């Protein structure tokens, strides 16, 4: 499974990881990527994620790392691990909208980056191809983010 972490402002991928597919691989990879990214951070970090991350252990792990978990609430038939102290802020709603930016990166990687049907064997080779595709996606997005220079 390929996992990517993006920053919320522009949707650029800042961290990637490839793991074997298990039922907890997404949450474990997210924790590893946040741990690798958070030590030098000067600001309070937030992590936006879908309903699969709404588990008590993931929320506790993020809060232990001083990261606010902006996880979509999974309240279908069970209690959510995200409570009102997180959901009452406007930043929570913004994170839920912005988390869809990562799906654009995965869609581009499948459509144009060669990851729809990758012909690579082994975790190391596939991990390189995944990281390379995400870096290419960032490069494709940069001209639009920088914008055209003003002409006189």
C-alpha cells in the first residue's frame, strides 16, 4: 500500500511510505510519517484523515505527539474517538475539506504516473516508483502554484 502525507495549503506531497497491506497499515504508516515530520515543527500540527482513522488508539497516539487529529467522525453504529473539543473549531471543517487534495495526487499517479498497473516487484522498487510518481505530481503542480509572472 502506498501512503502519502500532504500539506493542507497547496496539496503538495511532503512524505511517502510503502507498506505491506494489512488492516492497520494505514494508521501505522500515518503515525510513522507524522513522527518523522513533527520533531522540528514550530507550529501545532493537524492531521486530516478519513473515517478509517477514527479509532481510539490512533487519536491517542496523535495527541501524544502534540498533533491535533482532524479525523472524520465514524458514528455509524459506534462511538467516535473524536469529541467536541476538536469538532467545534473552524479548522476542523477546513481540514475535512482539504484532505481531499491527497486524492488528486493518487488519481494523477494512477492516470499519468504509471501506478495504475505497476510492473515492479518488491517493496523497494515499488516504493521508489511510488515516491517518484508523487515527486512528479509535485513538479506538475508547481507552475500553477507559482503562477505566471506579471508582464509590463
